[in-house]
């Protein structure tokens, strides 16, 4: 594959490239790489050296992303870059996010052809952080559009404003991690920025379908769910919130989130938001969707089995309220 020059950078003194794709704004000297390893400076030209290099390729249920309100029950071709621009110490995908992993090459055309071959209506850029695959996603979008395939990102939302605006023209849905409501925690522990992720949520929710995931970690963020739900409700009460059970990974060895903590978080979030789900834990009823007006069960879920039980065309089969789904 031909080398792809990176977008969103400028050359400063001594041929140092400043990458503007995300707010880290890495200053990359000739021969050097950015924090995410996605970009390399070769004699004053910054290249997207991860272009078309993937660690993982699989067909998943779309509920696994998780996306519960976007084409429910469909399958999605999922593909991952190698690397990340944040450093969450509990990352469950740290082997492909923080370590240089084995990759294989795939072109945008091949990726779209695979989606056609496997009959998946959408492609997800997921597992590791897709923001650092900006050029590859952008190029894939040209072919995907021709074939009527939607593109989805599962992301930490840590991206500069201009490239985000470009992505929002080509991406149909995002699941965005909102990992904490503490700016200090974002800076010190995650090496990200709360305000940047909030900006991404706010901008994206105005243009495309979004869902938000919060990994609930005892002692880290389990007292923030009220704040977090209120914040999302202030944008739009219909944003689905996935509260995900933490399990020990990478540098974190504290025990998994207790089921009682998850249940309490669910009840708290439901006071503010119409659609709240518990992930990574089998708690009866906490994966189903209920009509906000009449409480009719619209969609029943168990694991990745999905039954659309209470939707007639695009309305609640009981009260006729228009449902908040992309069907
Ligand atoms: S995208 Fe990567 S290279 Fe660019 S600023 Fe962010 S971490 Fe640095």
C-alpha cells in the first residue's frame, strides 16, 4: 500500500512536526512517533504509519459495541487499529492499545468488500482507539458511501475540533466513553481531557446517533453517576447510557464492580435518562428498552439475543409514541 501522508499537522523549527489531530499536539522530531504511534515524522513529512494496518477483524452483533438503538439485532463488521491516544490503566484491550501488536494490511476497498461479502450493513472502527485512524476512516467512507454501508466509531472522544467536524460528516453513529466526571482524574489517570470528551459528546449528539458508555469502577468513579446522568440529560434525555461492569485488567487488580453498586447506579441514572443499560453483568431487565411514556417493553435483550417486541413500524405498539431508534 502507498504511504499516506497524515492530515492535521504543521512543520515547525528543525523539521519538527506538530500533530493537531488530538489535543496532545505531539511535537514529533524527524524519525520520531507520536504518543499513539499512529504518526511518524520522516524528514519533515508526517505519515499515518498505521494506515490500513489492523490488529483485529470480526463480525459482531451491533449490541456488542455497545449500540442498542442503532439497527438493533444487526451484525457489524468490526475492525481495529493498533494504539491509543489515552492511557486508561484498566484498559481491557491494552494488548492492542498500549503494545505494538501484530497487524495485517487491509485497504479501504477490501474492508468495504468484506462488509458486502458478510452482508453487514455497517462497519465499526473499534476495540482500540479509532481517532488515530483518521485518514483510513476517511478514505473508507468514500467506498462505504457508494455501497450504502454505514460507518460507526467506538471512541474515547479525545479529538481536536476540526477533525471531529469532518468525521461527523461521514460517521453515522458513535459510542463515546465518558469515563469520569472529574477533570483531574481525566488528566492524571487517563491522560485525556474531560472537557474535550464532553465537547465531542455535545457536538456529535446534535448531528448523529450517539450512545455513551461509563465503565463503573469502585473507588474511582462510582459516586459520579448522578452527575454524569444529569449532564447527559441536559443535552438530551434520549441518549442511551451503558453502565458497564469493570473487571480487573492491565494495571488494575481491584475486584469487579459489585452487582449492588450496578443496580443502584441503574436506578439513579433512570431518574434522569430514558434509556439506561447495564453491561458485562446479567441483571434481569437491565438490558431491555422500555417506552418512556407507557413503560411497554420495546426491545428485550439477553446477552446478544435481541427481540423487538413492542415496536410497530417506528412507534411504540402500545401508546404510539415515536421510538428513539435508528431502525
Ligand atoms: S493523534 Fe497521536 S500523534 Fe497526533 S497528537 Fe494525538 S497522540 Fe499525538
